[in-house]
């Protein structure tokens, strides 16, 4: 390794006066000066509550001195494998630049225009040179400046990367001021000037509303946003940071196979949120579709950080998809083969599966990449895929078999977003009877009153809010005939009815399965009840398997993918296109968007794509993502993504000013809602403190052009297919903004955590949540042979209905990865953002928020220890911890990250 060089002085006369800085921005220094309508017209105007004496870093000198010496220390994170590991011509040239002390060119930008000329002052330039090799995972560069005392306050620092490769800047520290060092937090990739001559700009960390922007930064503020918006032309390059919108036209792969063609999602026929535009060429065989490639563009700063690449992206998901799954398919030759016995399912956790060695890979290749899943076998060249026993199975091996657990998981399991109150009777479909058959449900008053006899009538049960339903009838029924054309799977529309018992738990009452008219046959429907005869018991268990497959598909495609990952991407795009990095709302939202676009791109590449993991293993099959479009069209409303509004819309709560959180729950022991409302309130209080600090009166909301453009673009472009809906909130007051921001933050944090990090716990033992049902109910026009086999060995019919061996193990491996917390996970309220810590009021508000989250941890522990709360405490019951804010790395079943980062 090259030795650190001696200090090479670049002591240009550098006039310099900084206020405390922060996050990155990115601008072109060569554009002409122009004044803009949002600029601060009077340089003495300051934000209400803002004390300029608290933020200026003054260069203080004696009366005889004209400048002070300031040292700039730039911290760079090395690339994977070390800083000087990429050998080659470019790497050699970069080493020479390091030796010459010309690695990074820094330019200091004055915050205000020159009062004499009304123009921007010249920037002060100086090279930073390499001083230390890799130490504690970072590399240091230094530059020295002589800062004239009359230069004024610095508003930004330009950075030009003289290397041929991009660099990841962590921060810049400017030391030498009388009141301490100034920190410029970058946390951003800086492209090579040979890729793009535009310089990067890193702003100081004082937040400004558009109208309060210092005069010398107005042009830079607007120019940066123009750069980030791009021009919607051409294919995006990996080093670019351009945010633009496109429809989901890259799920299919028609050039590979006609069977892999998929409809475009986004537009009148298939409404959908928008994704980030990549600009890839169109498919040869389908001009409406985008051609697929081995990598999917996301703006550079949206990519995983180095530690994330090592522990999650490159090392786990890619390894599972591109190496482990093909190896599994080699080990399990028959793709249609199910599990012959339940003990064979247990063996996945006990004995495991021997994986054939990969060509050109060393022994133990998989165990190095996936140490949690793969164990090396000492005496062979193979690896062993052996799954960790999920927590519920560890406590109760037969948890999945019990009706009470089936019901409990609707309130405290992986998908607590589907259970609804029954408010109308009899149950009826809203679908066209001419196409789908009679609308009346086969679940009759007589059937239900037979089940709840001794308690009350159906009308009394509805009046007293005792009947609840999982209703997957109308969403799935239109896909039944299509899905049944796919080999090895089947589908029904379903309704499952529950009764709220006096001890606060749910009791399953009935399951209705429906097949629409098809193949010349009329509509078929049947109702299954918990019963006391052997045949009825096994039919009930098979009906539950079908319902669970519906719930698993709805959870993954709607509660999880659509409502969190997919719906959030437009918020990220609009935030970067319309809100400057200096905008306080940008700085509030930024932590909640970390890694989301990258994980969504990975999903389009290998999870929700045609023929991918979801399509091959979940009930809707090739119609999976199209199904989520139907759910978006019929169900998604921004205003209902707020937790209180969601609960009210499902009849799970009513407004009550005298109740905690202003809501009275229909089921008092509803673990997701109880913990979620505490978290919602904590988030809302934090957001309220933050918003009210920057917007003390409504006029600042209505006059904020960036903010209004941001909200308008979310509605009209990000969710363009719903732009004319009347339920969109207006944005006129701080209260409006608080509700909007709290909703976005909740979806990215609490909502996603509740439906994601329990996936392995509840889904790894797949009889608890089969993702697909492969055979029809024995009562649906069975052959004599099928019925006789069912009577002789009903367990065999259940095993046939469950996913095949390859489907099950594929999903188990993916769920393990998706339930995993990376070591660099950032949990809600755990660590303050540098920009927040510079404002004493915001710092205090954050500390209060963090304290409330720590209290929530204790409250959840107390609730889980309360024997009266039977939906979270009991023999063999897993405590409900999915909304506990903090977690160590790994698959823990708890922890609420800021963002949708996996």
C-alpha cells in the first residue's frame, strides 16, 4: 500500500465564514446567476423562532490579522474490499492524483450576494490531499485555507472528485473557528468529474423555507432541483441522481417468452402508483414494455451503503435468488412434488437439505454467504440448508393446527390489516351476478345462530359488534377461472366469519368458498364449520388452508408490497424533485426513505417479476401484481393509510374523545392496534413539534412553493390514476401538513414493521400460512377416486393442498432474508439526524420522541406479561413485539426502522 504523503499545502487565500452545516445538495456551479421568486428579498429576514447567533461560525482574528487558518478534514468511506484494491489504469491514475494532493477540489460558497455588486462572490478553491490510509473503516483527506475575516457566512461547499471512480463522502469538518469546528454531513456518493463535469454541492445544515433562503444560495437551490428532476430523456446512468416517474412496464419479460408478457400497471386499465424512471429501451416484442436488464437504475444516493451491500444486498438476497434457489431446484428434481408426511416438513428444521456443490465455487460457499441458513458439512463438498425453528413452533409445535391461533393471528399476526367488523346482514357480493353468479352468501342466519346459540341472535351480534370477517370474496373471485388454468394451483373467493367471545378472543364460525360459473358449470359455493365429526373436521382444516393461502397472498401483495413499498416510492421521488435538501420537510422525511427505492428495484428484478418468487409460489400466480393493481383501484386511499382512519374504516374503532388516542376499539385486546396507536401518537407528537416550529402560521404553508409543488406532484404524478379523487387531503394549514407527514412516516415505519419482520416467525412453518393452495376442496365435484382417497387418508389431501417442496423451501429462504435486520439498521427515534441536533428546539423535541419510544418498549413488555390479554399472552403464545421500536441485528420479530429498508 502507498504510504501517506507529506502535507502538500494548498493555502489559497480563502475568504470564509460558515454557519453550521449539514446534508448534501448537488449543483452546477457554472449556471448563470438569477434571482427567483422564492428567494429571500431582505437578507435581514429570519424565520420565526430562529436565532442567527446560534448558528454562525465566525472566523475571529485580531485587528491586525486579515485571515485565520482553517483546516478541512474530509472523511471518505472506501469501496468494498479496501481503498486501493481496484487495480487498473484508472486506479493507478487515481493513486497519482492522491500523491499529488489533487484528489478532491473544494470550493467555498458565500451564503449572501456581494452587497456592493449584488452578484455571487467568487468561490474559494483548494485541493484536499490524502493523509491517512484506511483506519476505522474510513480514509481521511485534508486541506488548509486562509479565511479572510470579511468574507461572511458560508452557505455551501462545492466538491469535485478528481478521481476516475466515484467516492463516498461521509463528512467534512472545518476546524479553526473560535467557537469550535463546523461539521458538513455529506453521506453521499460523489461522481467522477470524468463521468459528469457538474460539481456536487454540500449545504450547511441550517434549514430554510424557500422564501427565507439566503440570497447567495437562491440560484443553487433551484438549480439543484432542476438537476434532480432531469429532462425525462435517455437511459439513466448508474452515477446519476435523477428522479422521474414511470409506469410499471418492466415486470414482464416478453422478449424471453410470450408467457412472460405482463400488462403495464399504471393507467386507466390498470391503475397503480408510479415507480422511478430508468429509461431502458423498449422490448422488441412488446413496445409497451421496457426491456429488462441485469441491474435496475436507482438514483445513486438511494443505493445500499457499503455495510448494507455486504450484509444484505450482495450477500443475501442476490445469493438466495441467483445461487441458492437454482441449487435447490437441482436438489429437488420434481417441481410438483409435495411433502409425503408432516415429519418431512419437520426435517427442514432438523436434518435440512443437502445442496449440490456449485461449479467453480469452494467448499462452504453458501455457508459463508448465508451463515444463518446454511451449515457446512465437514466430510463432503456439499452445504446443508437447514432452517431455524420459528418462534411460534418453538413454543408450540402444533400452534398452526389450532382454531384459536388461526383467529388470534388476525389480530396479532402477520396481517392485522384485513379483519373487519360485520355491519350489514346478510352478506352480499358487489360483483355482477350475470358474470359471477348469485350475490347472496351461503352463510345464512340459521348457520351462524346454530354456532352462537346461547349467546345472542345474529342481529344482536351485529348490533353489539360481535361479528367480524376476513372477506376475500370479491377481490379473488374474478381471478378464479384464470388461475385455475395454471398447472398445479387453484383458487376460490372466500369469506371467513368470527365471533368475539366474552374473554376478548375471536372464535371462527364459518368459512365460505366460492367458484364462479366456468366451463359451462354454474356457480359453486359451500360453507364449512368447526364440527365434531371426522369428515367435517378435515374439510374445515382444508378450508382453513385455502383461506390462509388467500390471506398470505393478500398480505404480501397488498398489505405489504402495495401499501408500503409501492405507495411510498412516489413520495420519495416527489420529495427529491420538489423539496430542496435545505427544506426542513425534506430533512424530516429523508431518514424515512432510506434504501426503499433500491429494495423496490430489487423486487421488480427478482421478486414480483414475471416468473419470479411471488408468481411461482403465491395463489394468484402470474396475475399476482395485476391483482395488487385491482386492490389499489378498489381500496387504496391516502387518507385511509393513517392508522386511526384505517381502523375506523374497517369498523375496528370509532372516534371517542374520552378514550385513549381518541378511539374506542371494537376489540379491546387488539395487539396491533393497541401498540400501533401508541406509536402513531408518538410519531404525530414529534411531527407536530417539528412542523409547528417551522410553520408557526398557515400563511407559511400556503406560500411555500416547494411544499405545495411537492404535495401536488404526489397526487397528480406519483398517484396519477387517483389524482381526481375527493379524499385527498388539502394542504393549507400546519395541521394538514402534520396529518400528511405523520401518515407517510407511519407507513414507512410502523405499518411496514408490523407486516414485514414477523414473516419468518409466522410463515416459515408454512402449514401455518401456506402461500398457495394446489388442489380443490374434496366437496367440489370430486371424482370417486379422489373422495375415497380423502376418506382413507385426509392428511394426504392436506399435504397435497400445501405448497410443493420447491415452493415451500423457496419461500422459507426468502422470508428468512426479508425478516432480517441489517447491522446498519436505523431504528425510529434511536439516533438523531445531525441537522436536527443543530436546532435546540428540534433536538429537545426529538429527545422527547425518543423517550416516548423507550417507554413504548416497556409498555409492550407489560402488556405481553398481562394474563388478561389473551391475544398476546397464554400457553404457547408468542408475545406481540412487532412494534417494539428497537432490535439487535438478525431475525428478531421486533424493531421499527425509520424506513422500508428490506
